[in-house]
C-alpha cells in the first residue's frame, strides 16, 4: 500500500499547529522567582488558556454515550445478583457497549474512549489500545482531540498517558512503522522551524510506542546541541515522551548546562513529573539532583528547580537543604 506522508495540522495561515507547541497545563511560569509550579501534572492553567481544556463542553450525544458506557462498564465489573430474571443475563453489558462504540465513526470513538480513559473508566484504555491502529487516517486533529490528549498526557496514570499518545499518533496520521519514522526524521531536519519542532515531538511519540527508540533518542540527543532554543526545548520534550533510560543522563546534563532557562526548566520538569518515566526511573536521578543543590557553580534558579524536582519525585516537602535530602535518600535505600 502506498504510504501517504502525514503532515502536521495547519492553521488558517497554513502554518502547522499543535497545542503541544504552546504551553500545556503542566508548564510552569518562567522568570525570576519561578518555583516550577508547572512540574505538577495538573496545575490550574493560566486564565488566558482555560478554554483549552473544554472537557465539559462535549456535545450532548457524546456525553450521553459516555454515561451509557460508564454504566455498562460498571455493570460489567459487578457480578449479576442471583434471583434476577434470566433475561437480564442474556446479553452482557460489555457487548452492548462495544456495539454502541462500533456504530460510531472513528472520530467519535476516539473522543468518547479517551474521555472515559481520562475519567479512569475501567476498560477504556484497553479499548483505545485495540482500536488505535484502525483509527489512523480516520481521526482528524481538531480542538476536541487536542483538549482530550492534553488531559490524557497530564493524567497521573501512565496507562492514560499512553492512550493519549496512541490517539495523537492516529490523529496525526502517523503509523507505527518505518515509513512514518523516515518522514519524521526528514522533517526534523527541515528548514521550516514549525515543522521541525513538530517532528521532534512526533519522534518522542513514536519512540514511546517502541518504534526504533534507540535511533530516535540518538537524533533527539543531537538536537540538544542546536543553536536555537526552541529546537533544544522540543528535543527535551521528545526525550521525555520517549521515557527510556538512555535519555535520563542527557536530560540531567541539559538541566545543568543549557544556556536557556526555559530549556533547563523543561528538563527539570521532565525528570520530575512530566513525560513518560516510571517512578523507579525518576528515583535514579535523585543523587544527581542532590548534587546539583550542592554545586556552587549552578545558578540559584536551577538549584531551586532541583529542590522542586526532588519534592515532586519524593512526594515530600523537606527544607531546601542538601543534607535533609541526603538523609531522606539514605533512609529510602
């Protein structure tokens, strides 16, 4: 089958648009006095951006279907009580639910299931995983999908974050194969800046789903040396999405040494709570973060971000004092 190159969504001016190319709800406020509030998974979005998560504004049909599915899936989770009429047991609720989903167009399937996943409804993540490949080329990137994937990628549940990645790849028309990978690799070297940084994000999505993660990490790591701040920043975001052990040390190095405070903050947030790292992976960076807090050559803002990252990883609020964190870490070991 002929491969049709996917293109990033374009705005009215023809420029590729992706809400990830603007601060998402997990982004903090930079500048003097920043406390990296943005490392939290779901802090309140700035007032000017509140409209970008309109989950309550789904059309009535979707809300109604979501409610029906929640009821059905909840019914499935509880065994039928003995003594009810036999007709009640003739058709499992899950079968009815799946027929309702199957009758929807792929766009609506993706919207309903992703909202259910964000709401932690049992079975929704598995349904997305089983359907996502079939959605490729049939789901369009629009404001509703953008809002739902934003919410999913900011979930405190790693499986829900993975569901957001699956839907985003489908909406971008990116199959998890070598053809889509080659397209992204070419686009990451594009002189068109907006397409380049979109591709760096897309490479992270692909790596997370197991498409040549080693090769992708090598490419993203090279872009950490780019001269422009945006490219370095979106290489960091792509590495956080990849979530492999191989990106941890480059992110630590970037957090310490990058000349841009924006890039340093994003590396800190990626290691602390953003992205696709497990808690075990995040714990491996604790010794280096403690070392950062003791390093007199590190600027005060980055030292503060190191303390904030330690708190986010440990779910502790200890004094901003290296000794306190060293004692805590030794106790954990």
